[in-house]
């Protein structure tokens, strides 16, 4: 098949779901109505750590209109513990609460008002315990233990190597070494080290978590859930209720944002439990403050030491990272493991010692959030890189370029070689920000680069069905959470089968209908699910070519697909005609299947990344020196994506990633005092507004078609966020001479640092 | 209490409680799901509807206040199958991602353009200060509004 | 979601007060509801009766006179767009335009803003520089008192439970004056707000020097309630265009010295004090520029200039 210009892939076509979203017709979980649906409310712990002596729900249960009122002690008929890494998290607290906001009891009632009133009738006796609220407190000798004993492994076989350390708050350790870092640092000409802090932040998807659960008369369970991985939720529930996977159905309508907050089971176990107890469907919808009590990003303290030779060669990296994963492990251990794996960033370095710990604290559980541990590490390494550049007397762009991994170079033995050209991203970003030109005196510029692996091993399967009228249905379980995956999958299908985009329908993920997809996260949906869809569509194409070959008596190599038909010079068989030829009647369909499952390899994390996500960010900032307020005047993001299937939606995603990154860089931090979260509402938790976006914001792409995904695509969506904080801090340092190590760079923090530097006048 | 309200051009008469919130009456009473409950505190704008042309946070607005008034929700922006220029612009500019903030953004922009048909970018940012989005970074939303604002009509 | 209540809609202020007297703590005054309904949703207030004052004519008017009277039920939006306000107290209109967000401005009222005494209120800060007086009515009759005596502390006023705020009356500034309002803060509610009015001797053309003959300066949002700063006002009085920069600095320091700031989510006390000094200086500079007929273009990150 000769290369032909692409018709729809690579085009900035409007999203296939835009119309329903701009007309208010798009359906999210809380828009759904199931007859007889009850409404659930959750009673949550006011304490960060307490023994639960007694939970009395009898008065709540007796309130007219209440269908079920449950406490942890009632959950005798299911396995009440869940969690992807460790099954350490109870559906409702059992004997102890481990964070403020932990669900203690829950009610399902005829309406929300009744459910609220019922909550007020629940009596709980707490015996407050000392709480470990910070990394330091949790790691101190004699610290209060968040968990006693060792929880069973979670449901990911590849995570079964994770082990907590009993008797401590250490949930998991990840260590990695190559060469002899200590010796290399001792021999290095320039060594710089420092420690950097990344705050707890919340995803603040505009739609908080929501689930609608319904058991049917055959004791099969259906859930409509705002989740990024329906198959993971399904496994969790199957285990909990000892029900075969085939009898649990998870349906995913539109998500009002995810960003990682909706990966792995969150409220689904509780909704399903309530629905079972209530004997009717139950809708459980969280509020934004409840989202703050459900999941957040893992905060971190990362100490890095890097050694360079005089000529700028990076010789060694040592990294000690502690992550605060909150009261329950969620996917925290994997965040730590996977993030630390790329702690050395996009650089070639022979000697490495990495040590990371996931630490329990009595706070909201930390889980997945766009970047998955890498923002925390890039904040440290990319900041320190600039410090090293200064010490070496080198331009930071130049020093990075010198040490970048090259296209095709090995990152780690057994893992995929680097599949992109970092120097191209860097060059374009530097040029776009005007790096080599003298800037305005009141502006500073900084850059940062990132490298991230995607989850491996992983599995994506897809089915493509061609109907008798030539229209196509795509069955895949990549979740549409705003990133545009439905459109991308439709474009890929339309391209392969040469049909108009509006002839392709991508149905919502539904585990009863759409085949297995591991997760919508890790920037993987285009490369993995998209590839599965591509293979499935190619399967249909092959079937069409075979049918046409037989029908027309022409060799398949002389046939092509064009505009809904199989063609050859002077001959044309429409798809409709092809199906009639195949089935001998007006009926039937062609079904294509794609399975992408690269499997386990010898790579350090058990699988080779399907692609490397790599990107560069460049920031130009100004600072109001009297107040410390930093303004990002210009920002350029360049991501190496292989092929932008939809450049318009990809640009939008990266613009969003940059602005979301500005959130944790300048504005966002979950603040605790005396065990209480002080700012878990949007009145006092400040996410970026329209006027916080940089006046000049450019998101660009390097497209060398060098990925293993469809049409040479790789992954994207996290690379735009990760470099933001170090790029901004580097720009600020170059402007003011002041280096900050703790995020967010609030006006007060910057003000204090400027003052302190004025006083000491030393760095 | 009796509520007589015109919603998207259609008259309705409903029996409601004094404490009913406009957002719930629209979503549950009238089945208009376009306005969303997000922050529930008037900060984010996802619940925005227009009452006599003025943007309000339906999540914190008594339904009875709409008595005798006209309410516009996102479902009322288009005329039949003919999209409002703002809806068209949002699609074309790529200003929609997850869509949860979209109806609020559209209605707020519509209210703004009714007051100021030729806003500057700064005017748009001022008006959208209370409309939050976590997906788009706002740039394409502002572009879309400016595209409509700058189109001669 | 709100708990049930009875909605009362009296047609007169007297009827409203009678209801408040009868229902006592079970009742809350309701106008725009932007503060009240939020507190009710959070369960922090649970009134079983709401007394809706929007049908009371005199509460919805803006009336001219020796003082400009803004009815308690007038929305921020109406203030923003009122030609009368624009003529008599133009800065009030400009500040109203920046309260919260557009939806809150469309529905929220001046009276509600003052009566809730939110420590982060823009308007209360500005009104102190306009010699604001609030008018209250109760079954015992009407009374007036200065705004500074009305707002006692955070969320606390001297209004009795059976009293209704009817209007706030503002004394417009002299013709020969220049003013500025600046608020600063990262969060939804500002960290601090400064309102300054400089009254000037007759302009140059008439033989005057443009000297500051009087000043009003209020700082709000940072302490438990907004305050005037007499020491800062004294520092400004007598300054000429040549010495105004120095006077601004002195005024800033004076304001920072008297501010009752505490560490909280909006910042540490020392940061807030320093920012008060910074923004007093800046507000004075802006007002001084306006006194010379120049409109400064300067914008500061996280600050709004009116």
C-alpha cells in the first residue's frame, strides 16, 4: 500500500462530541436518571486519626425515606478492603479513621435532603489519636503509625512486588542504581545538591467524583461511573463482592475532567455497597470539598545531588525522594516507583543512585495526577540543573543539549530506546522564547525539559464494526475526559477505512460492550488504544480487500480503499455492496479486532514503555519585587509527539496542561493545621483563572512520525505540565538571582526569598 | 409556592418549595441538565444561567426569584438546529474539552456580548474571572469569544 | 441544598422589622442571598424564616441629596451602572464593578455586603473614606450611625436582630480631589484593600499648587474590620506634588504600623503589614497622578486598580 496523503489524521477537525457539549446535551453521571434511584450521602471523619469506638446508625435507618444506613461494621457480606497497590482502604472505616474526611458511614435515601437529615442522626464515638500530618512527622522515630500490619496486595499482578514496611509509615521503597554514584561524585569537578518540595495539590476536575450503582434481579451489578479505568473498577468490585467479572458492568459516560483523580476505584465500592443494602439503584455524587477528601497529588521532598565534569558532562545523579502518599496507598507506591525511575530526566548519566520512599500520613490519600511522580522530580532535577549550569559557567540550554539522550539511545537495559529528538524540542522552545536574544531588563527566561515513561506492560483491545450502510462503530474503552480521545479514535478509523469522519461512531466505554483497556492515563490512549483501534480497522480493511478481490477478480495489491469503497482503476465496490457480496443478503457486519499487549520484558519496571513522553518548556517571567507576585508573561511548550492526530485538540490539551502546571507553580497548595485541611473549597483553594494564563502561550509539536502508535504517534498531555515549575523558577532565578525550592511560588514566598537574599547578599 | 417562569422561550408553571434552588428546578424539575453543579459556592460558574439576561449562579439562587422572569439555559442558545455564533465559535476554536464548564462559559459570554458587543480581550478576561476551567487553560475560550465579538453582524 | 424555610415578602420596612422582631433568631434578612444562602448551604446558618426585602421600594433606590443614598437592596451591578453614582461618587461605581464576580454583582446587594460585615469587603473599605453613614430602621424607629460604628468586627455588626439596614449614605468628595482604590490578593477574597482620597487646593490655573489639603485613607480586608488611618492621613496632608512620594511612603508606614494583621490563609502578618505599606504608597501615587490629570497605566499582578 503506497503512502498516500492523510485525509483526516493530522487535521484539526472539530471534536466529535463538541456539538453535544455546546448544546448541553452531553451526559455526565449526575445527569443520568435510573427509575427508583436513591441518593447517597457520606458521613466523614472530622479527625485525622482516631479510633472509632462506636457507630450507631439505627436512628438514621429508622428515618422515613431512608433505604440503607451503613457503617464499617455492617460490611460483613463483602470484602470491605480495596486498593490497586495494596488492599488497605476500607469502604467505610473499620475500627479506625486515618484521615480527616474518611467515610465513616453512609446513607441512601429517597432524596438528598432526607439523606442529609439522616446523617445528622448517626452517632459516632471517636477516640482521637496522635496524627502524623507531614513527611517529617511520619518518618520520625516513634511516629504514630497510620497502618499497623501488612495489607494484602492489590489487584495488579505487576504491582505485587510492592511491599510496605511494617512498624513504620513507609508504604513502599524503590531503589535503583547503576555504576558507582558515590565514587563518581567524589571525582566530579562540580557537585551541586539541594532539596526541593512539591506541595499537596488537588486535581479540581470541574466534575467531582460521581457513581450510579444498580444491582439487578440476577445479582449482576451495573455502574455508571465517572472513572478513568472501568476495567480496574470492575476487578475491584468483582473481588469485593465475589462476583464473576462478567456480571459486573461499568459504563462510562462523559467525564467532566479526570487528570488522574478518577483512576482506580474511589467511590464505586461504597455506591455498590449501598445499592446492595438499599435494594435499589444508588447515586453517590461527591462535592468539590469531598473530592479534596478523596484523592490528591502525592506531595514530596526530593534531595538531589548531581556531579559534572568541567566540560559539562553529567557524570552522576543521586536522588533521595520521599513522597507523602496520604492515609491509603491508592496508586501512590507506583507513582513513587515509576516517577523515580525517570528521576534522571532526559539525560545520559552513567552513575546513578536513586532511593525513594512512599510514606503514609494521616491526610487525604495521594494517588495519580497528571505527571505521575515526574513533576515532583523534575521540579528538583531541572532546578538543580540550572544551578549547576551557573556553577559551570554554562548556558542552561546548551548544558541540557550537551547531555540529552540521543534518538535511539538506551535509557535503561531492556527498556525501549529513546524514540524522539529532545534537542529538536529544546531548539524550538529556545528559539520561540527568544533565548539567544537579549531580553527586557525586567524579564527573565528559563527552560526545563522532561522525560516520562508510559505504563508498561499494559493492554488495550478494540473492536471495529463495519455496518451494511458503510457506517462504522468503534468499541474501545479509552475514556473521554476532555482530552479528545473519542475524536482521535474516530479519526484513526476514518483514515484507515477511508470513510467520512461523521460515519464513525465511537461508543462510550462499557465493560459489557467495549473490550479491555487498562487505563485512560499515562498519556497512552492515542498510542495504545489508538493502535488497537487502528489494528482493528486494518483487520476490517483486509476483510474488505479480500471480499473485493474475490468479487472483482482483482489481486488485493491492486485494490485500495477510497471514500467508502474498494477501488481499482475503473472498478468500484462500495462497502455496502461488499457486505452483500460477503453475506449474500442485506445484513451482517464485518468485525475487526485489535489487541495491543506488548507484554512483560526485561525492563526494570517489568515492561518496556510503549513510547517516551518528552517535552521542553520555556518561560519568560516578570516579578513585582515589592509584592513577590510572579507573572508568567510568555510560555512555550514543545512536545515531541510523533504525530499529532488532531493538532487542534492536542494544542488545547497542552495549553491546559501548562495552565494547570501554573497552578501548582504559583497558586495551589493544600494546607493543613492541627490535623484539619484549611482550604478544601474553591473559596480558598485557588486554581488558575482566565487572567492567570500567560498573555502569550504557545504549544508546539515535534512530529517525526517516530512513535510506535498510529501513524507514528506517541503520547502527549503530561509533557506540557511537567516542565512548568522548574522553567518558571529558573526564569525567576535568572531575573532576580534568587532560587526558590518550595512550591508554590506564592507572592509571599518570593517576597520572603527576595528579602532574605537582599539581607545576606549571598547564594 | 407557585413559580411561573419562561425558560428558553417556553412558559412553565411549577409548584415549588421556597427553599428550592434554581439549579435543581432546572435540572430535576425541567430536565435541563446543561447547567452543572460543580463548586456549589458561586465561584466556578458551571451552574450559570441567565435570568432576564443577567448571569446568576443557579446553585445559590432561589428558584422563586425567577418567578415572572425569563430564564435562558444553554439548551436555549441554539435556535432549532441553528447554533448560536458562540456555540459555533467554541467548536471551531477547539474551546471545548471535558465540557463541564462549557454551558457556563457560553452563557456568560452571551450576557457579556449583549452588554458590550465589542469587548477587548481584557474585558473578556474581566467578565470570565468567575468562570473556571481546568482543561483548556482558557486561551481558546477567550479566542472563541473574541472571534464572535469581532465578527461584523 | 437548603433546609426548608418560610419566605416572607413584606412591602414596607416597618413590616419587615415587625417580622424580624416577631421571629427573632429564627429569621434572616434576605436580599441577594449571595452570602446568606451560601452560609445556609454549609449549615452554618439555619434560619427557618427568610425576610425578603426586595419589594421594599425605598431599599431599591439610589437617591441624590447632600449625601448620596444607596438603598440596601441595590445590587452591585446597579451601583456600577448608575449615572447618579458616576456623577456623585464615581469611584464607588468603579469599585462595585470589581466585587467578586459578575454573577455575584448581578444579584448581591450593597446592604447585604455591609450587613454581613465580611472582613474582606471592598465596599466597606471604600465607604469609610466617604464618611459613610448607615440608616437602620426598627420597631423603635430610625437611627443613623457611622459605618465605622456599624461594623464591629468580622461578621459582626451593631445591628439588633429586629433592625433592618435601609441605606448607606455617602458624602461625595470635594470637586477638587483625586482618589484611588487598590485591592490585592491571590484568593477569591482580597488580602487587603486601600482606598485613598486626596483633596487638593485649587488647581494651578487658578493659582494653586496642587497641594494636598486633606486626605482620607482606609485600609480593609486585612484586619478584623476596615479602618481609617489618621496618622497616614496626617502624613499626606500638606504634601505637594514634589513631596508626595515621600508623603506616600510615610503614609504607608503609618498604615502598616496600625494594622491588626494575623497569620492566616491570606498571608502571614508581617507580609500583610508590608503589603499594606506597599499598596498605600501605590494608591497614593495613583491618586496623585490623577490629581495632575494623568491616568496611570500601571497594573500590578494580583491587584485591581479602580
